[in-house]
C-alpha cells in the first residue's frame, strides 16, 4: 500500500469536490473532505470493479448512502476511469448533467443506486448483499461464480433515520457477512453538534444487531486498510467500521463545524484549504501521477473481469442448465410461463386468487423472490413450494422481513438493483404509508419491484379506520412511473400479475381485496375479453346505445354491473368500464381512449371505495364520483359499504339524478 500516493489521491478528490461545488454555487463539501481518505483506500486497494464495463455482474457494489456528498463519488468515478469526464465534473448540478445533486443510477455509469433521502441507501445495500447471498447459495456449485462484497458509506443522518434500524436489524439477523458499512462519525449535522439530538452508543447499537464492529481513525490509511481486511475475514456477521473523521477535513476555518456541511467553501477558503493540503491553487487540478496511480486499480479490475469470464466458461461446461438459467436471469429474460385463469362464477378475494396465481408462477419463474412484513397468512404471498430464506437456507425463495415495511421496500430496491432477482412483497395496503419513500425511489429508478397490498379498502371491516386505506390509492396514483393495479376479479388478478412480472421499467402495486368477489363470465356478448385489461381500462359490459358510463375499479366493478342490470330494467342503457389501472389507460393512444370514454358521452359516474380525487379527469364537468372522503369506521364490511353509500341503490339513484329522471 503506497500511503503517500493514497494521501495525494485523497487530497485530489477533496480539491475536485470543492471546486465543483464552488462552480455550481451549490453542494455539500463536508462529506467529500471528511471521507476522502476512506474512499481512496477502498477504491485503490479493495473494490473489485471494471470501469470499462460498469455492469459486470460479479463486481463489488459501492453505495454512497449520504447522497448529498455526491461529489466524493463523482470524483472517484472520474479518477478511476469511468465514463465521467472533467467537463462532467465541471457541470455538477446542472440541467441534464451526468453529475446531478444526488447520485442517480440511471444517469451516471458507476452509480449503483439513486440515493437522496437519508437512510435508504443503507437499505439498498442490505438488499444487494441479500441478493448476492441468495444467488451465491443457489448457483455456486462446482465453481464459485458469485462472490462479491457490498460496501456502503453512511453518516449520522443515515443512522438517525429509522429505516437504518430496520435494514441493519434485518442484516444482522440474517448474517449478511458480505456487507461492510463505513460510518462517517464526525459528530456534526446541519443543526450543529450531534449532542443536540443524538447520544446513542453506535457500537453497542450494532452489537445488539449482531454486527462485527471496529473503530478507526478515518484519516489513518493503515487503520482503514486493516479494518477492511478484518471485515472481509469475518464470515458470520455484517461489519461496521466506525470511522472517526473531521467533517470538512483540510478547511482551516470551517472543518469540524456545521458550516462546512451544506454550502460552498467560498473562493478564499478553497485557496486556504488547498494550501493546507499541499495542493496548487489551480481549479480542477489532477496531476498525471494520480491518473497513473488510479489507473492501476482500473487495470486490475479489467483483469478480474477477464478471470471471471474464463471461470464462467468453465462453469458453463460443468453446469449447463444452471448456467443457462443464470444467463437468463441476469439479462432480465423471463422463461415461457403459463398464467392461471379461473372458471366463471367462482368467488375469491383477490388476495386469495393472487395466492393461487403465485402457486403457479413461482414454479415457473426461478428468480421470483417473495416476502412479507410479518403478514404472510393474510397477504397469501408464500406458496407451498417456497422455502423460507434464513441463515441455514440461504437459497430460500421467501423472505421474512419482519415488521419493517420501510426497510422491506428499500431492501427490495437493492435486490432489484443488484440484478438477477424479481422481488415481490406483501403487507396491508394501509402500511403503504410506511413504504412510500421506498416506492417513490423504485419508481424514480425504474425498478421491477412488485408490491402486494391486501385489505384494500373499508372492505377489511372491523379493524376500523386506523387500518382502512381510504386515501392511499389516490396517493399512490400520484407517484410518477408507478403502476397501480386494482383487479375486479380472479382473472383480472392474473392479468395484473402478468403485467407486473413483465414490466421492467418501473414498479407495480397490486391492490387486492379481503372480501370475496365473483369471477365474471368471459367470452359472451355481455362481458368483454379480459385481455383488454392489459390496456388499463376497458368496457366490461356495454349496451348498444348507452345513456351513461359507469367507471369502477376492483370490488366496485361488481356493484357497477349489478347497478347496470337495475338501470337496464328501468330503460336506461349503460356501459360499465373496469379500471384495472389508471396509469395503463393513460398511456394508451387517443383512439382507444375515445372508444372506452367517447367524448360525446358526458354522463359519467365513477365509484370507488376510497378518496375521489383521482377520478375527476375521467368524469368531466357533468360527471359524479361516489367515493369516501372521510375516514372509515369499525363494523362488518357489508355495513360499511351501506353506510358510506358504496351500494347498488346509491349508484342507481345517482345515475337517475344525473340523467334527471
């Protein structure tokens, strides 16, 4: 280990970071200045990567959970040979740059995850380590083709966020020993010294989680190096290396204070800092000596990948079927699978039909990995064939996340980012509130993650308003790039699963009932083919010259169909539209949307057992919405539907009033 060149590398990172932040007049210099020494040792001496192929599957993963310190990561990626030029560094935080304010994996090669809101990067890293463990256990047979570490760098803000507790507790319980966390312990947050609000003993906290613990001087290269070696040698626990650092290290007047956290140093302080670090005053200065030094690690990474490629060729000859399956899953390819369909007039809660569909799917899709936040018997997310993941069975297809909804969401994101797995999980729909930040990040990153949300409305009944998700569907519909699928019966549920599994550009939520729903008869003149559900909304029942359009999702489609029969007897013709997904419908072409909702048919009613706010763009000025804009109540669900007016009678009356009959 060349300590002198490592120190020069770290100082070059510091200078690049403060120059870019100053040029943008925006950013956070404290973390790059404070953690540059740790990062230099990791990238130069330990991290397994190939900048010429950032997607090499067996690379180590590095997650900067404190994404506000993004210039640390960008400086590293530039110096270590990734496709990030000096012009990209100079374009920090600018429109459509490859160096946005917080790292975004879809924008920048070498960025493993989009970290922003603190704490979630830790959960992502846990998910990556979990994915590595599952895949290694399954595919490392005669030859070890999966063997890499996940490193995550986090600070006080990350560890104060509650999600870090959920994720780190999960990691310790499951002994994810390929996970190594660097804790930037500098005792400073935005408000000032952490003593203002934070006094826990991190070492004892992580001891309670069952982690391996070390504490080092984060500016001592030998201590950092030895700690990483010790962490790698520990094979029974995840590791935390508590790095005692000085925030803003090198800044003569701001180091060690909150003033260096989230604002440019200023031109004068930058000159003083460079002088103290023994650097020239030139902006964006990188000596050839450092480029040559960091290139050594990049070349070593290319050799590592070549060695792995040769190893995999051997693996393919010894494990033909496993290799073929492995290639398929890491390339996001699905096997040819057959979906399950249901006979007409059977009755299932859509959570129950979802469970039956999963029984069929998990046997055909080897990388479909399920789980639940301690609600498996209610979510019906574990099949008879699935074996639980655990310390003694690391290839299990079912994850017991415990009562950690937010942590579960971030871990699933990490699994999807790692690649090779299609994660799904279950919880009650009301607890989507706890998961929402992770759902939002999955949508932002475009990850194939599937959420099974059961007990979708006041239909859950007696548990009362605390557990009845009235506003949640409208809230999730507000998240860009999230598909929300609320099926009307068992066969729409099968379509919903098919959509979710095949969708690779974003997450999907399945919104499922507790109460049983009748499976609609298909193929007759009265009811449209369920394949139309793939378009999000379709006319499920139509009259030749309808006076009225009734729109509904989920369990309320059954009510709409019954109301149509009553209205037909009164001489009123009706089209009933099933809205499996507003998002899917919105991306259809205008011709199709006009077929389903003709512009000349302005008498429209939407009915849904939840908040009405997402329906107004479909009903127009003359339309009506039957929804629920208060909290629910505790009673049998049949009573609740009646009391809140989600009934055939109220729908018929509303139609007559709208038509002025």
